[in-house]
C-alpha cells in the first residue's frame, strides 16, 4: 500500500512539474524590457533581484510578487503584467502616463523561487519554500513593533513555526525592498500571494476614527474587477497575534504606506484574465 501511495505521489509531482514548466511559462520579453530593467540588490544565494520601471512621474506605484512557499504563479502573473506595461501603451489612460511611475519587482525571494520551480511540493502545500536561503519567512521579517524571532504561519490546517530572522529586516531581500521604497518614496504597493482569494488593505483606523478612503477605493476596485473578496480589518484583528509578527501589513499600517495585498485564487495557474482588468484599472486610481 505504501509503495502504491509513493508511486501516486511521484506521478502527481511529475505531472505538476510538467504543468508548471511546460504549459504555462510566460517569460519576460527581455529585448523589449531591457531598457526598463535594473538590479536593486542580490539575494542570500547571490541571485540578482530585478526591478522593471515604466514612465517617470511623481506618483510611484510598486507591484511586487514575493515569493512565498509555492507561489510561483504570482511570478507568472507578474511577467505578463510587466510585458503588458512595456508593450501596449494604448491600453492605459493618458492621465496615468503623465502622473505615475510604475515599478514591478517580479520576484523578491529569487532563491526560493528557483527551488520551488524544481520542487513544486504541491502535496505539502509547498510550505517548505515559504522561506529564503537563511530559512527566514520574509513576510515575518519586517521591522514592526511586534516583530519576533520565532514566527508562525498557517498552512495545511495547522500552525507552523518559522524564523522571523535574527533581527527586524535582517534579510537582504527585505532590506533591498525597504531601501527601494525609501529611496523612491513609494506610497502605494500591490503585493501578491496565493491562494486565499482575497484583497486586503488597512484603511480603517479605529483609534482615531479615521479612514483612508483612497486605499479603500483601491482595495474595493481590485476586488470588483478580480472578483476576489475583500478581507476585512475585523478578520485581520481576529487572527492570532503570533501570525502577524513582522508582517508586511503590520509594517504598512505603522508606516502609513498603502499596501494592497492580493491573494489569488489557486496555486495552479496565473489567473491572468481575472487580474488583467484589475491591474489596468489600478493605474487609473
Ligand atoms: Zn504568500
């Protein structure tokens, strides 16, 4: 029985590897985007972290695909987005071409991405590649007041412990991102994950009885176009504290940066059609 299960597991892995690497593998159109590309830092494993930049105006918007565990589909989605930004200007409103500068970082955790591509690990929900080469979950390594060395994430219907780093922002990937955000004075970030089917932004501030209406609009619009539901502040508050240490959404709130966290629907394809309209619309706000 064990042998049969092992064989099924192997077949399943093989099929998924083939599906990932053969049937849906959009690549950056290097020749088209070469003028827009630059490296912002290197990872622990020595791989360059690439950024693509489009147009050059005051209002800066960043689109970032992490990557977490096995979220390689967010990278595929991004590659399509960068190619579209670099090629078809007819799609975008003139007002945004004269106001915004758009940055796209396809993959922050490049080391993890390369590993995950070779070892999809779908049967374990890809949880082993949630981390970088230092074994740190980058989404628990942000410099927040609630940062902890030992962090926690929810996967496979249970809580799993993972490193939040040796200190806040100890990891080069997170440092690279924070430096970039500071240097460019970025105020709006769209961050992508798989796969909870939600859009989330922290526009509510119960203490001051104040709301950030423009962030609320960005979240609700993305939800409307993508059909991912809005994840509410109440739901966020209901999450256990240990699941939110050093988290990007805690950092966003403390630093008053607008972060729109998009969790796509599945880990099985890039959901380009669903996201394309929402992404184009996000440039109009
Ligand atoms: Zn994630």
